[in-house]
C-alpha cells in the first residue's frame, strides 16, 4: 500500500543522494572536461541513463552488493592515478589547468570512452547509497524513485560544477585535490569493510572536508580572476595612455 510516509522517505533519499554524491559529481565533471563543450552534456546524459539501468539492477540485487567491496579499491586506484597524472606531469600551472582532450579507449571513440568512464565511476559510488536506501525502506518503488530522482539532482549539480570550472580554471587543481581525497576515502572504506582497520571515516567529515577544499579553491580562483582582470585593465590603460601621448 502507498502511504504518506513513503513520500517522505523518497524525499529523504533524494536529499541523501545529493549529500553522498558531492564527491561523485566533482569526479564526473572532471571526466567530461576533456570533451568539446557541446559533447560534455551529451556524455553526462548518456552516462546518467546507464546509471539509471545500473541502479535498477543493483537495487534488485542489493543483498549481494556488500560483496563488491573490491570495486571500491579499483575505483580508488583509478582516481589516484588521475591525480598523479594531473600533478605529476611536470607541467606549468596554466597547462595543468587546461583540460586534456579526451582520448579513444579500448576501440571506442573519445566520446563513448568518456561515457563508459562516467558509468563505471557511478557504479563505484552507487554501492553505499543503494545499501542505505534499501535499509530505509523495504518497498522497491520507494527505493527506485528516491534513487532515480537523486541521480537527476546530481546531474544538475554536475552542470553547475562544469560552469564554475570552465569560468575559473584554477578550480581544476582543487577538483583534483578532492578526487585525491575521494580515492583515499575509498581505500579506507575497502579496508574497513574487509576488517583490515577498525575505524571508518564519518560521512559528515568526508563531506565537510570536500566543502572546505572546494571553498578554498573557489576563493583562490576568484582572487586570481580579479588579478587577471585588473592586470588586463591596467595594461589596456597603459596602452591607451601611450597612444594618446604619441598623438600629442
């Protein structure tokens, strides 16, 4: 039976997905940066459609998800590799912050390779949120509704992040610092679920750290942007003054 409490549970699941997917949104935004701007939205759209299918299947098989802890370890390795490739290439800050063109992968075009990476990354991050959702409600339609609406919410967040990163290039470095933290967190989650360590990183601490990193990177990016605009204005004023002086 449909009860009013079911809709409250759906709302809570959407909010929960939004909170838990802050790191996911940042990673996905960085993954699609290498594509031409018109293709970025399409890559996210197709990737999200694939995520819908996975969430539906994973919800039906939620009891088995706990056995997929090794997926987190693979995801962590990939994210840490991305961070190493970004900061360890020996490039200048300007070159490092310029998105690298997406490349073909395993016989796929650059576009579809990016779509697959988006879907695989979502699988890594989806495990926790699905297990929590199933624990909150035994009703399949409630879990599915909350999860799918949560994905749509995350899609909106990714769009905003893309706009910010494109406007403030120094945010790219901050994004990769966040990705590094997410990779470390996934390693600890794997170690905890496999009983190698007895402590777990609290969700509030992880989210708070991500917010702090993003805030610091955003303030720094705004400062750099103001300096660039002021420098450009000063140079333009100097050139105008020289031109006027020459005419006299």
